[in-house]
C-alpha cells in the first residue's frame, strides 16, 4: 500500500528561526493536503497542492509540491509561538480508493520564546 | 455554519457497554469520515461515506459499526470494545471526496476511554 514518510518527527526552534517539514510518498500523488493540529485540538486544513512543481504561499508559510508529485514541503519563515502544533501532510494517490487520504506521521513543532 | 460538531466530547465505557458517537455537519457536504487518532500519532482512516453510502471500510473490526442516517449525520456505534480502542475519534466532512480535490473539515473529536 501507499507509504507516506514525514520528517523530522520533532523540531524545536527559537522564536524567529525558520522551520521546514518534508513529506515523501512511495507513489505518485494526485494531490496533497497540509493540516495543522494544535495541542489538544483537531486537524485544520491549511492548503492543497495539485500541480507538479506548484508553490503556494500563505503569509510566512510556503508550500511546495515536487516536480514528480511524490514529495512536498512546508516552510515557515521566522516562527512565532502561535505556530506551535503538529503539521501533517495528507497524500491522495492516483492508485488508491476514491475518498482516501493517507496522513504522514506529522512533525511536531515547539517554539521557544 | 462551517463547523463539524461531535458528541459526546468525552466518553468512558466498559468492555460490555454499547454506546454511540455522533457527528453532524450543515455545510451540505456529501462525504463524511471517521478517523481514529492515538496520542502522538496521525489520524487513521476508519470509514468513508460518500452520498450516504459506505464507500471505504479500512478493515475495521465489527465492534465498530458506522451509520449514516442522512446527509448531515454520521454515527459510530460501539460494542464490546477493548482497552486498546481508547483514542480520540475524529469525524470529518468534505464537499466531495478528497480524490476530487476537496479539503476535509474536522470536528473536535470524542475522547474515548475503554475500561
């Protein structure tokens, strides 16, 4: 079955430092979604990437989809304490049942003020 | 209304009990999902309903029984659970399926403890 690897598992940064999480799939993806889950909360949708090589920005967050549509990244510039949480990629494969997304293991970000 | 609601927020049950989790959305979404999430783990898909029909069952044990009474409601009936079933149960909905490029809206979850 589809495997989705996400690294690193944990990242501790000083406020103001940058942060990047990477998501890699064993199969070519149709699209990929990114979610953020705050401690004690539920996943909240951030962005969706569909096209090969796509780059999208949301303020300090930059999302990229690889040319081969098998990997993606989320980069946060100048982290703030409000960025704390776990960031998940959710991969949707061409080969999977319609309606199924596979979540990566997530990267938990802690920010020291 | 752009939220998914879930009840109860917390549930403690014994292994011989029967209980139900409820999920509701009024966004007109036609796909609804049940996920199980253990601490420090990603959400794990259990079931997908598309247009009120069960479209995906991820080989979930029969002690979990989903039901979709109408397009706004999703239930998860629980019977004879095991302690290892203790987890956060998340409901989600989307306009169409994720394969049609639809984002998922998650509810706050039900924290289930099986004694």
